[in-house]
């Protein structure tokens, strides 16, 4: 039972070799009417995102000569782009999918912090941003034509102190009753501490709000008893301190994580091979991507759309299928890392009979 060479058909779907699995097409799981209802319901939902906010900067340019000062290329800047990263990108995915979002995060007391606030406001994302003494987390990429030359990171990973954590907890408590679901977008930059997680778990138990986590490896032991975790393959392996080489090992990994942390569900995203969903049973959902241009941020799309679907009352399989479709669309786009409801609807229409999931166990 090895899983190391999936076959890709022209449609971009993959077959897991050597495993006999029960296949079900999308149309057997969700019909047009149901999808329409879920998407409509999503427009009435609001999600609270708690996590690390990042400013992503892209400087595009041309290189035609080497510097006389040092053996490095000179980039003549053509344009600069800014985008919301980390928990900001998760929030943007929710907003662009037609729902409302409240982001709780932090910035520094600097220019980039102001830029982030402006970007959030312009995109209709409500927020509370704690102003910290550390710089606003900023990742700057310098790209010559299509080649990334260097990435410059500005950050100081410092956990929230007692007073800061207290303020964040207060805001969370104030907002929890005004939202339909919660996402913890943990990029390990300091916002998500054990104390914040404990508070969120307490509130989940008290109010029963769907609470999902895009995890950071170092914090795995904090994440007990939430609705769903969405580690990628690498994060899942790290969580159990064992590299998963094939599907069988990946399934064992998932089972171990589920036993350890007792989430209601677990989704391991596996890049071009899609995702594995652990509920009572275990399913593989192949990626639906036709062409792949830019995979960054696909995980943000998965957790954003998944949480919206769950909050709108969809079950885990349907929610996974929709978020997998959304991620498959996002990776086919250059630059933008979000997807609209109409794009998912259209894709779904086209693939009702062809898109499928496979039951593994
Ligand atoms: N190369 C790819 N080809 C097709 N689909 C992809 C590819 N990469 C990602 N996807 C889609 O995006 C989803 C999430 O991808 P992935 O497992 O890479 O998450 P991730 O590592 O958390 O991403 P990131 O942290 O960059 O946001 C997958 O489940 C799949 O649907
Ligand atoms: Mg990720």
C-alpha cells in the first residue's frame, strides 16, 4: 500500500495507487440546490479571526547590470504591491467570499502598521489591532521579472505579555457573541499563546461556536478539543515527530493527531494531491486545480472557506469539498489569493459529475 506516485489525468485529478477506495462523485454528496443554500447562508455569517497579521510586500523590477559596489544585481523598480498576509489573508478570503469578518491581531507602532489598518478598512474588514513595541511583521520580496531574488523579513517574535494577552482576551470575549465561528490563524509570530488558546477553548465550550485552527508546529500541544485543525503535510508530520513518506503513514499520522488532540475533525492538506479528511471515516479529496501558478496562501483559503461552510451548517465533507474547490481555484491565480462565490459555483457546475472524493477507511 504505497502512495508515492499519483497519476494525474489531464483534469488534474489524482488516483491513489494501490488503494481500493470507494469513490463518490460531488453530485452524490451535494447537489446544486444544497450548494446554493449554503452559499446564500454564508452571506449572513460573520467570522472572528484571531492570529498573526503580516504585511506582504512585492517589489517588481528589471535587472540589466551588476552593482559596482558588490557582486549583486541592481534591480530597477517597476512597481510595488502590498497585500494582507497571514491572518489578514484569511480575513480577506472570508470577506471576498461574501461574509463578514472581525480580525483580532497586532501591529507595531510604525508606518507599516498604519498601512495595514488602511488596507483592512478599504477591504471592509473590521479589526482590533493591538499596537505593540515590536515592528509590524513585514515580508518584502524583490522579484526581477519572475525570479525572486531575495526576501527581507522584518519581525521580532515576541509572545504577548500578560497585559497584552489580557487586552486581547477582553476583545475576544466582547466579540464572541457577535460571530458565527472562530478561526485561529497561528503563524507563530507571538499573537497565539497558550493562554489565548485556553480562553478560546473556554469560550468554545461555553457558547458552542465552531472554532478551527490553522496550526503552528510548536504550538500543537495547545490545540486540544477544537472543531477542526488544518495542518499541511509537513506540519502534521512534525506534530508526531515522524515524517510521513506515503499515504498509509500520513493516515497513521492523522489518526495519532486526532487521538492526541480530540478535534471533531482533522484535515491534512497535501498540496497538489488535495486533502485528507478525518471524521469518523477517512476520505481523500483530490485537488481540483487545472493549472497552478501560485500556491502561497492556499492554506488560508482552505481554513477560511471551510469555517464559513461549517458555520453555515454544512457537514464536514461538504465543507471540505467546497474549501478544496476554492483552494484549487486560488492556486490557479497569479497574485490574488482569494476566490468569489461565483467562481466556486461555476466550477461546481462543470465538475458535478467528474469531481469526486474517495473513502479510505
Ligand atoms: N500544487 C498544487 N496543485 C494543486 N492544488 C494545490 C497545490 N498546492 C495547493 N493546492 C490546493 O491548496 C490546498 C492547500 O494547500 P497546501 O497543502 O499547500 O497548504 P499550506 O501548505 O497550508 O499552504 P500555505 O501555508 O502556503 O497557505 C490543497 O488542499 C489543494 O487543494
Ligand atoms: Mg498553511
